[in-house]
C-alpha cells in the first residue's frame, strides 16, 4: 500500500463532495485555513493476515482532522456538527464512505481493498500555529490493503 497515494485519495474523496469553502490537503498544512480537512497521524498494523502476496494485508489507521473557525464560537461549532453529520451535502463522513466503492470492488480507486470509519473523536478546541485555535475533531479511517 502506497501511503502517499492513499492520503491523496482520501483528500480527493472529500474534495469531490464539493463542500463550499472546505480546504482539502493530503498533508498536514503549516497554517490551515478553515474549514479544512487533512490526513494526519498514521498507525500501521503490518502483515495482518495470510492474504495474497508476500506478508498478507496491511491495516492502516489514518487520523484525519476537520477544522472550523474559532472566530465565532457558535458558528464554528455548528459547522463542525454539519461536517461530521452522517449524511447531507456537507457530510465528510458520507464523502469518505463513498470512496469505499461498490460491494466487491476495491476502495479508493483501487488503492485499497476496503476502508471504514472507525471513530470520530477529539471534538474540541485545537491549538494551531501563531496562537490561532480552531474547533475540530478527528476522524479515524481504517484502510485495508495488500502489502504489495
């Protein structure tokens, strides 16, 4: 599994939802401009099973961040609620799950065998660079694919 390509595919999946004003990057931006979505930390579980290819399957948990403005408390929190909703035109969750593909088809345009949202947590004020802070949350996306 090529991690840079997987991160770019997660970004592309969310960008394809065309959520107004949402900045999507495939990396942690030095100075995010909210609202923003990006993949961050990665935890690998290599060689998880006896799947095809040498070493079986890798499981990768990617912590994606969603940030909104802290300039107006109620507005930033309301937008974050909307971005994290199960469905709707502003739903990042719906956009990520769409990248899973049809049943029996590979996920992320063929880069992975499957993906799922494991949890959404860390709903809080997040400090940023230059004394800025944002309302934000973390979406943990589990990506499963062959180790090749």
